[in-house]
C-alpha cells in the first residue's frame, strides 16, 4: 500500500513548483539537469551511513531523479536539490517522504563532501522541516540516522528530536546500519 503526504490544504501544492529559501540556501525540486552533480557527489564516502549505494553509472542517477519526480507528482515526497544562494553551487539533496514504516513523514539529507562542516545540512533540514510543519498534518517528523553519524544526529537534536526507535537495517552495499530514529516535534506555535 502506497502512502501520500497529508496536506493541510486541498488541492495540495504542486511539489514540482516548491522553492524554499533560507539565509544561504535554496531548496528546489530535483531535475534531470542535476544528474551529473548528483552522480559525481553521491560517493561511497557520502553513503557510508546511508541505505543506498552510490550509482555505478549515470542512468542509475537518472532513474533516481525520475522516481523522485513521480513521487512528487503523486504527493508522496518532496525531493530537493540544495543550492547556494551566493553562486548556485550544488551542495546536496534533501527530502521529505511519506513512508509505510512510520505514521509521520520522514526527513533525509546528504551534503557533498567538500561542503561538510559549514552547517548547510542543519540549515537545509531546518528549512524543510519548517515547510513540512506549515503544510502537512504531522504531529512530528521522523529523522532516521546511523547511530555513528554524529553530525547528522546533531541536526535532529537541534530540532529537539528524541530517539524513539532503534534497529539494524540492511544497506544496498551489503552492510548494516545501526539506525536510530528521531521524532522531531512540531514547534510550539506562538499565541497571537
């Protein structure tokens, strides 16, 4: 059974048109034109703490993009490229996904290796989570991460995330992740 994101308004927004902005970043839906950047930057180092493996050929990246676009058309997920406002440089990808695993939407992110350590991941996830809480009926968002991925865990914790599940998960590389899933609560909305 396939699940969809549960939007507050109907009709739901056209996810292929969503543009999110933060102080340094723009998040926009992934396009075929992003294939070479994604293929080049989604390396074995990047996927060390992730379920997928790096693509072996560009057609695998194109298949990911096409599947993401179909998921967005069916309101199942929002998959974005992260770009720098300053120079439009490709920094990585992030997404908000409806999953059968969890009753609430799941956040995910990866940042290219040479952009680590600048807070782009935190800024992108905060931006995407804010959008999700504004547009979706969700009491919380889920953020699964390998327990050894301290930088990614810090992102979840910066959003007041609390671990609510732990499990071993097989990767496409034939390894296992020791995954912890954070529950990120909806921010308390100010009165007035």
